[in-house]
C-alpha cells in the first residue's frame, strides 16, 4: 500500500512537472515564452512600441518597451497581473471573450495607463489575436502619446481661449455696429427734420418777402406817381436788390432741403440744350460785363436733346457759371461748352481762370454751407449752397459732378448726364 501511494504521488508530481494534459498558468506561460517562443519574444523586444500579451485578462508576457512603459523592473514582475491594474478605463472595443482565431491588429483609440510608480501615461492602443504557448492569446500594442496628448490639450485650451476672445470680440463689434446703426438712424432723422424745417421756414419767408419786393419795386419804378424825395427811390432800389438776393438764398435752401428730404420732384421733358445755355449766358452777362469778362458758349453743330428737368438744368448751369464769374478776376476767362461723350452721354463743362481751390478744400465746397477758408474766397459773398445744390440735382438725374481745380490755376466743373438722358442715343 505504501508503495502504491508513493507511486501515485510520484506520478502526480511527474504530471505537474511535465505539464502534459493541463493548461499552463501565467507563470508557466512566461517561462515557456522563453523556450518555445524565445525568438518571437526577442523580436517583440525590437519593436518601438510596448507589447502586452495576455489571456483571460492576465498578463503572460511583456516586452522590454512594455516594462518601461508600465514602470516595472522586469517582465516576470508583470506576469500574472490583471489588465485592470493598469487600465483606468478599458479601451473601447476590448472584450473579455476568449479569442477563436488569429486576428490582425486594429486600433482601439487612446486611454490612460497607471504605471507601477503611480504616474499616468496616455497611450494609443492596438489589439490583435496571436498564437502563444498554451493556445490563442490576445496582444495589446501600446504607444506612448502623452506628449502629443499634452500638446493637443494645450492647443485645445488655446483654441478655447481664442474662441472665447472671438466671441467677446464679435459681441463687442456687434454692439458697436448696433450703436453705429442707431447713431446713423438718429443722424438721418435729425437731417430729415432739419430739411423739413428749412423747407417749411423757407416757404413761410417767401410770402412776406414777395410783398416787400413787390412794394419796393412799385416805389423804385414810381408806378403810382412821382416820388418827391429822390433818396426814397434809392432806398427802394436797395430794398428790392437785398430782397432779390435774400429770395435767391431762400430758393436755394428750399431746393436743397427738398432734395435732402426726398421731396424734390423732377419735371422732366425734352430740353434743347442750346436754348438753356444761351439763356443762362444772357442772365449772367451783366455781372460778367462789370469785370470785363467775355463768356462765349462753345457748342458743337448738332447736340442731342436732354430728357431732364429744364428748371433744374438751368439752375445748375447758372449756379456754376455765377461761381466762375464771381471767383475770376477782371479781364479773366470764363467759358461754357458741351459735348457728346463716347458712351453717348452729354457733358457740360464750365471753366474759368479764377483763384481756384486746393484739393483739400474740394470737400468743403461740395458740402452744404461749405466755405473755403482763404482770403481771396472771403472777399466774395455767398452762402455755400450753390455747388452742393448742383451736385444734388445732377445726382437726381443719374449724373455726376466732377471738380478739377488748383490754387491760382482756375477751375473746371463738369456736369455729366448718363446716355439714357440723351434723346438721340435713346432713339438709336
């Protein structure tokens, strides 16, 4: 009996030692990797990434890079450890099911690994199934991406800061835009209110002014009999002249106010340009003769008719021609000409050899009530409404006003009407 028991014990010991007919445990697998799969294990040590071979969630082999990544002294110290000891969160797609066949490596994303020394690393995980002593085993390839992760995190923080700053800037600019919009609406309302006020006031002033001019004209012309005191006739002439000047100013204010308020309605018709040019020259002739200025219209033989507001056209040419005469010294030159341009539009050009203005002062001339701040300009009376009114009226016609001038070299003012205003080109 004793011999039989001893034989049975010896057989059991022999069976355990040989491992025949049993599944090796983790420690046995680590030992066998050095024997049967020694060359494969050596090859794993040559890889740049950490490799962990496991079965049933227990580590059975780790290469040299894996030892370093997991913070272990040797591969044997890791054998038998469970994956949960190192993975704070199991990688996506990693299951505990036993593998049934060999599979190539596939990415599982990134996760955090807790090292033996308590530090953490961000790793990129790849999973594969491979043959290993004892049967099919699973393999994890871990690539340290901590630095990249830190850089990405820092970059994301920076992006978040930029987005926050951009949102603040956008909100700031949106607020500025709103304020500018409100300011523009306020300015437009104020401008329209001003224009309506001036239009109403101008209308109210014209009524008594017409009476003053009418009665003064009766007295100066002695229409109802001889005036015994000659000074009264002179006074009446002065009153009538001042009233006429004031009426011209009021008319300019009224017209400009109507344009700004959008109430100036064009009364358009087919206008013979030659008739308007000669009529304007006749009106201005008296002032030109006082300064010995000769005004000669220069018109081509055939000019197309203009589809325009005749009164506004006459007013525009009269204002520009009056300015040319006003700011041109005695014995100077003033001319008015017209031409058909290449695009079929009509251009009316008024030039003079007057005092001229600098480029910096041109915007003042084009602004309502604008006055050029120079000694020569201050010698001449004016309200600064003539040129702005011309600009507003030509723009109502769809045209433009251009102003070329230089101090001491005179000025050239050009009214340009679009081709559709030319009757001949429209018929063509």
